[in-house]
C-alpha cells in the first residue's frame, strides 16, 4: 500500500476550529479540554492538534453519557444558559 492509499483510509480529523464550532466554544477552550485529557487529540508533524471526527460526533450524539455531561455544562456557562 502506498502512502497516498494509506491516507485515504485514515480516520477523518477535525481542526480545533471545527470542533469549537460544533460545541459553540472558542478554539482555545478545545485546546484546554485536550490538555486536561477531556478530549483525545493527535499531533500533526507540524505540532498542530487534530481531533478524531468519530469521537467528536459520539460526544455530540450522546449528551447523557457521564463523560460528556461536563462538556454540556461547561459550554452552557459560556453561552449564558
């Protein structure tokens, strides 16, 4: 398998800005969550964080899961809810 073919089979990744838009928070908040171990991230060769799309979708699709309740509560504080 060539490197180009391997890239086609890689899991889709999201940037901090894309994750932030999904949660309606600032990208720096997403980075803090990753540093705190609340979200797993992958580092690119350039040192940038990327997030697994499947993990983010799972969090967004299951807001009653104990591990994701903190995200909803934390996000609501900053949205004024």
